[in-house]
C-alpha cells in the first residue's frame, strides 16, 4: 500500500530535484496556483500527483521561458484548463452518443418477432 502511494505521489524534495525549482518557490506556486496545491499528510508533508507535476512544469515554462507574470501565467492556465475541461466534456458526450447509436443499430439489426410473422 505504501509503495503504491509513493508511486502515485512525490514528496516536495523529489519535485524540487526533478524540476530544478527550490521548495520555497514550489510552496509559493502552490499558494498562487490552486490547481497545483499538493496533498498534505497529517505531518503537513506535501505530496504532488503526476498531474500537479505536469502543471508545475507548465508554470515554470510560462514564467521562466515565456516571460509571463504570475497573474498572466495564472490566467493562461485557467483558460487552458477551462478549454481542456470543455473538450473532455464534449468527448464524454460524444462517447455517450456513440454508445446510444450503437445500441440503436444493434436493435434495428436484430430480427424482431413481428417481422418473422408471415401474414396470410
């Protein structure tokens, strides 16, 4: 169970090492960008998910390479998240529609009892 937890979540020290970003900066980003807020244990240890880490990489890129301000990066991330969520919702609706249409096609392709009755 613990191994599964440590595979799914990374301590702040590992994130610092992987991203080459100081822990103090990660803490500030966690406060500024609520989407990357880590999971806290009883001991107040921060654990980051893979999704958190990917977003931290995006934040680092926007701030350090694209030249965004904190406010600008936050706005861009919110817009990107909104678009991703909207796209995911549309994909879910399309999958539901596909399933319904498949079910209808299967029903139409099944010979019905009435169609087999011969009218004399």
